[in-house]
C-alpha cells in the first residue's frame, strides 16, 4: 500500500470562517444565476469515500433548493438500460436560472461500469467517443459545465471505510461495491487515467481536488468553482416588514380542539456541560448572540468535520 504524503490538517477555526465566507459567495452566485438565466452543471466524481458527498452538502447548505438541486441517481432501470446512455442524465439538466450538482454522473460508465464489467467493451468505447462530443454540445449551448475529481490515497480511503463501518449513523454509506473497490484499486486507477485521456477537453476540463484533508478539499473546490464563473452581486430590492394591521376580531381555535405533537423535548434530561437556555436581552438579535453577522445558523457541531 502506497504511503501518502502527510497533509497538514486545516485548523477548524480557519476552515469554518473561510467556508462561511465562500458559502456567502455561493449565495451571490445563485442570485446571479437566477437573474441572468444561466445554467450551471457541476460534476462531482472520484474514489469512494473521497469526500464528494460532504463537499456537495457544504456547497448546497445555504442555497435555494428551487434554484440549486442535487442529483444522485440509482442504478438504471431496465427501461433506462434500453435508452441512449446519456438520456437519463439529460432529464435532470438545468433550465435557465438553475444549478445542478451531480453526485456521480455519466462518468459511471468509464469507472465502476468498466471495472466491474457492467458494460460491454463496445459500450465503453462508444462512451469514450461520444462523451467529449456530448460535453461540447452542452457548452456550445451555453451550459456552464464544471467537472471535479476528488483524489484520495488508498490508505486514507481504507481509514474512512473503517470509520464508516464503526459508525451506525454513516454505515449506510458503505456497500459491498465500495469494499470491492479496495481489491480493484489499480484497475480503478487505470480506468481514471484513460477517462482523463479521452474526456479532459478544453471546453470541459477536469479539475483534480486533493482530498486527503476533507476541510482543505471543500475550501479549495468551492473557491475554485466560484473563481471560474464571472458572476457579480445582484442588487436586491430593499425589503422591510410592514406594520401589523389592527385585529379584525379573529380568535384562535382552542388548543383542546387541535392535535399537537407531544412535547418530547420537555422530557429530556439536562446534559452535563450543556449551556443553559439564553434569553434575548432588549435590542440584542439572535444573530448577534450566535456570532453570525446575518443571522444564518449552522448545524450541530458534530456535523462539522
């Protein structure tokens, strides 16, 4: 097993601050896409456990799901296997003003399908011939296509697999196919090299993301993505809350005539070391209490890696 070069882990504080800044830029990019009617397709490919899904999660965290959506397709159905290979992917392409993030893509044919024998040699060779033509058609039509390959060493991949095996909350991420990839490491490497040779074209180049440290990978990928699209901050129409109108005599339905969910939260014991509930003092916003300049709230700390 090859020993990877040691990668210094990005400090958590540095990572959190820069990620939040970049996510703010992604929101600006989203608004530009909506106003300009742009169409953006971002392809995430790479080894199993290379960090594609967690990066996609950070990219989409603050985006409007009506504008930006994630596409992660299951294995093709019998009907789809009888279609033109690219057809089931084009069904999910963006309309004007939309962003689509592909968590794996049509490149399955050049990777897992080739290595595991899920396609014939003729189908594989046809893909290598058609894919550059297909992607040139997309870019000629105005689609902004970005392709990222997340690269991770065999040792780091194995460590992440072991971590998932021991974590009941993430064990679902592992499949027999993932574990099979360990014994086929070099076959996947050769498949990736040949895929790049045929599909790394000027109109749609591949960008490799070093992913030994997931924090660095996320920061580097997002920073690169926004640097490749000439967006600008869109001026929004100023909004203000209107005054509440005087009451018209409406009376709320009595509580005993409605079915409420039980107060499960009220039955929970206090956890040692947890912070007491904070009450907002006059003139103090929740956003200032949370340390966020615009009130946006992060998920649980355990979700940040």
